[in-house]
């Protein structure tokens, strides 16, 4: 059940804040929430007077849930998410006859302590994020306000805003930073003149959300029907909800595709009819793969769909935006508090761009497989996928799991730098839970060979605590018990004994226990560098 947002629809933002966030969707709201908790004064401006009431994104992965955990959402709202289920790995490719061609292991054990993939209802998630944001001291959300323009100087950004319904009533807001999280048609990106790269992939699809009125049986969380006569997708879209997606045939107009009668006709072969389901939404979208060629211009940053757009075949669009929010906000928070030099902001764009481009490429590749309309090429595709499926080692593959782009704020070590760090269930005395909830989710120094702080001087340890660091010995000899072996498995896989992870959960460095002083020295050097301007 969504609740009305506690937002101000009439008053403009304060004339001076630390950060202006343009865009009040989940990425903008999460950005504001994290920045507010870091002590910044933040104004979120959103041109629409109310939240969008219908679902858009409907799947979210383990890493994104860990980010929401860090925002304080999962403690009371984990029931918003329904984990992937399905006997053949959670994600299936089938041909027009229903034959299984390939499975992706979306039910695997995930590094982040949450189910690998989950369905959710976006309006409910947005309502919770907004409630958390506006309850955060220093954060205000202003709906019904439109971004007009901006100028920059050495001290920050001046943004011109106006009420959406009264565009002549322009006000100016001054801030040190501005974040453009204003969607695929970003006005901030356009104003900056940032060029957009294009994968060349484009396809019109009908997206249909419905609520089943009768029990449905599906073998997978997501099924891609690679039928040249009618490519289609069936997906679990959260508790009590399902989604179908249908590609537009060449002989059908977008207007005809968007009719509710078309939606019912296309869903009928799966037994979804007006008698068995309630139609919640149907809309035609053009699926594309695009990315901003620059993520930063001075003190203005892009995040979310303003920076990247991908076809939804891997369910990674919103996940990528939440990664942007976390990667940017820990940097801005540390610079604001004087714990890091502005140079740390330089790696935000390159890291995120390299990471998301790999996911876009994978999503586009999946789309080209799914969207094949030529019967002969589709038959050849099916034959090749059958051949791969005959190999027991190849029948199920993992979803994309990129490392950070370069240059990155990492240190070469054990080939784990720039990869996701694990989070497992632990026990400390009588407390049992996920590591971030019990020990902390900032800078994490974890070893399986002893207490990490014993490898550091008192001064180094004090500095690490000052920046919000936490340390843990998961060897079994200390106070922390690795209940499910999550850390033991990770260390074995990466052939190392210790790692230092960042607040966005990516590994800065990994190696032997004796390398811990080097990890901390590298971090200190990176944060205290005098290079760059913020």
C-alpha cells in the first residue's frame, strides 16, 4: 500500500543547498537519501506533481538490494521483493515450440546476501524510498518544479527552476553540486551538450502488467519466447503480479499494438484472459541501448537513465541506476565532510561507464537473439543453442557480473579489485544477521587470517575508524562467525586472505593478510590526493 508523499508542491527549494538533484524517481530519491545521511542539504526537484502510479522496472538484483539495505530500507520492507524461483535456473530461452534452448542461473547463491534476482512493484518501492528521503534531516522534495538551465563557476552550480505549470516564475538555486537523474530524455544532459552513444539496437515492444485472479504455474522467473512469429517475454513482476512483453510485428502499427484488445489477444495462448486476470497497465516502449559519453561536467553529474539506457532483457536498468547513486554519493559525502579530496570524484564516470557498457552489450546481445524475426536465421539460432545445451557444463550460465571500468579507485591485487565484495550471514555473540547490519557497511577490512587491525599501526587504525571503516576477522578465531561460509568461499575463489571493500561494495584491494597495511596506504593516498577539482 503506497502512502501520499510528504512533499512540497508549492514552495521552491531553499536558495542555497549543498546539492540539487534533478529528478524524483528512485535514483534521484536514493541519491538524496544517501547525501542527506552524509550531512548534506539536498533539494530534489521533480517536474511531475505526483509519483508515477504504474510499474516500470519490475526486477532487481542482489547488489541493488544490498544498496537498499545500506539505505535502511530492507529492515522493514524486504517483503516488497519476491525472489527468483524456477527449476531450470530462473531465466529461460525457449523457441516458438516451447523447447528449452538455454537457461541462465538466476537462482544461484549471490555475493551480496540477498536473492540473485527479485520481482517488485515499482510504485511501492518509490513510495518507501521517498518517505525515507523526506524523513532525512536536510532533504526536501519539491514536486511540480522543472529544471530550466544551469551555469557553473569555481564555487559551484546555479540552477534555474520554475513551477511546471508556471514556467515564467523562475527561481535560482545555488549548490556546490548538481546531479541530473532526470531520465532518458534528460534535460540536464541536453543542457550540458553531452553526446549519447547508441548500440544500434531498437525495437518496439508492448509491455503488459496484470494481476492473476487464478493460480498460474511457470517453470521460471523469466521466460524469453524466441518465436520469430511473435517474440515474447513472461516475467514475475513482484508479489501478486506478472508481466508480459510482446515485440511489434512489422505489419502492425504501434497504435494497434497499444490497444488493450491486442494485449488480451496476445496473452490468450497462456490462459491469461479477462476472466483469469486484471489488466493493470499496457504501454508501447521502444527498447534501445544507449549511454552518455560523459558523466560529469564540472560539478554536474549524470546518474540513472540520464546516463544509460538498456533493453530490459536482463532486468538491469534500475539496478544500474542504484549503483550510480551509491558510487556517486559516498564520494560526494566524503568530499563534503573533508575526508577526501575532490579528486575522488574523477573516477565516478569512468568506473560506472565501463561497468554499465558491459551490461548494455549483454542486454543488446540477448535482445538480438530474442528479437530475430527471420525464420531461417531463427532455426539456425535454435540449432546452435541446442548444441551448446547438450554440454552439461554449458546448459546454465551466470548473468553478467562486470568489474569496474578504468581508471578506477582500486589497487591491482589478486585480480579481485573492482569486483563485488561478499556479504554473508554472521554471528557476533547473540547477534545473527547480515554483516552490514551487524558490523557496518562503510569501508570494510575483512580477513580470514586474523584481526586486520593488528597489521596496522595505532595511527593507521585511528584514521581508518575516522573515515567510517570497520574491520572483522572471519577466520573463526575472532568474535565474528561466518555462518554459511560466504567469506570462506570468496577467499578460496580469489586465492587471498584479506580484502578492503568500498562503501559501494566493490573491492579496492585484496591479497595476503600481510598486505593489509598496503591496502590502507593505497586508500589513504587516493582519498588525500591533491589532484583534481570538485
